[in-house]
C-alpha cells in the first residue's frame, strides 16, 4: 500500500511517499481503509525529533493519529465490528500511523461513524476532540454554571472545547484574533478576548478552569485569573509551573491524551444531535505534496479549525 513516511527526523523535506506492507489485523484489531485523516501539531513535532525520547521507534515512521474510514478486515476475537462498518478513531500512538491507505486499530478504540457525518468531519475529531473532552471533564472536572477560559479558541482543540463546555452548561471565555470572533461566538463562546489588543489577565478574575494550549507567558498569567482555593489550570503543553500554582493557591496539571473509544462515541452522538460540529479549515489530498503543504500550514500556528487529508 501507499504511505507517506519519514526515514529520519528533520524538516518537511523528510516526508516521502513509499510502498509499505499493508497491515494485518491482530486478534483484537480491525484494519481500516482510510477515507480521511487529519494533521495535529504532534505530527510535525515528532517528525522534527522532539519526541524521540518518548517514542524510540525504528524507521520508517508513518505519522498521523486520526482515522476515519471503512473496516476491511477484522481480527479473530472481534465481535462488535464487521467489514463495511464506517468508523473513526484515535488509534494508539505507534509508528504505524494514519498517513497510509490502510491502518490497524484496536477494536476498543473505535467509534461508529453516524451516517450524517462525513469522513472529513469525522477525521477532524479524534485527537483534538478527545483532548478537549479530557481536559474539560476527565481532569478539569468542569461543572454546569462554572466559568472556563479556553486559550486559542480558533485552533483545532479550542473549537471542540468551546462547544463541549457550552453544552455542559459552562460560561465560556476564549482568546482569539479579531477575524475569528464571529465564528467563535457562533460555536457558543460567551466572551472572546482579542489577545492582540487586550491582556486577558487585566480583564478576568475568579475563573474556575483555565484550558491552557499555549504554555509560557500565557500560562503564567493564567494563574492570576483563577479563583483561589478551587481554581484549576489544565495544560496540554508539558508540565505546569507548580510553584506559581501554589503561590496562587490553585491546582495545576499537565496531561497527555489517552485514546478512548467510549468518549469518542459520546462525541459522535453529540455530532449526530447537532450539539457539536467539526470546523474543517483546510483540506489537502493524500500525497507527499498534500501532507507537506498541510504540515506547512499547521506549523504557522494560525490555521483556523482542523486541517484534513482526504484519500
């Protein structure tokens, strides 16, 4: 089968198209024929070698960890799924990713794709959507009536976080450049702060939960706006500053996404009910050039919504 791989760490130039062996389903796996995948910052961070201590893999490495497609083969122990099922998934992080025509996925990480949702919309969800879900609910313990500050609301993760927080009954504040304000209000944001013109830490106070997607100075300033004693900061960009958190008497936690088919199925149900939706900002064809261009866009940090690859 055709795949786009890297044979060493480095720039986008390392992306190459090559023939690799088609995967076979192990006992508790299925093989999915890809219809779409999507790009996430982990893709190019791994490509550049930033995560090689965490993932000490052999080359070639197939990047990509969002799957939307059709099951073509099931393993000997699989009973819940059959060939022909439309599914999507955040598979385990292995060196056999989703920049390929076929990929193997553990059955418990699959979710059924509703007929009303396109493959492109579905491929946008798994990594970004599950990240949003786990920050808000698994770790952030967001409750109805609480106030959440979501940094970078126009990004892939931020857009799902706004919608999920609003659906949960929270008061939702986010940061974005002015050109994206209208879109974010349409997704359910109650207040959008233009980070280019305003300092959120001078405007806000008594926030229950901060969803940090930025780190650095943004994270440091976020401690100032949290409600003392009960405020929480959850970050997806490394370890937070526990000393600063302690000095402000708030909780801080860094998390790493855990693939979860059940949570993804709950998101699929919300999509089917039109409670949340994917915002696909750009699509590229599955090819070496398509993935190269998609990485280039993702690396700007200014892509709106999700970047999707179609097969």
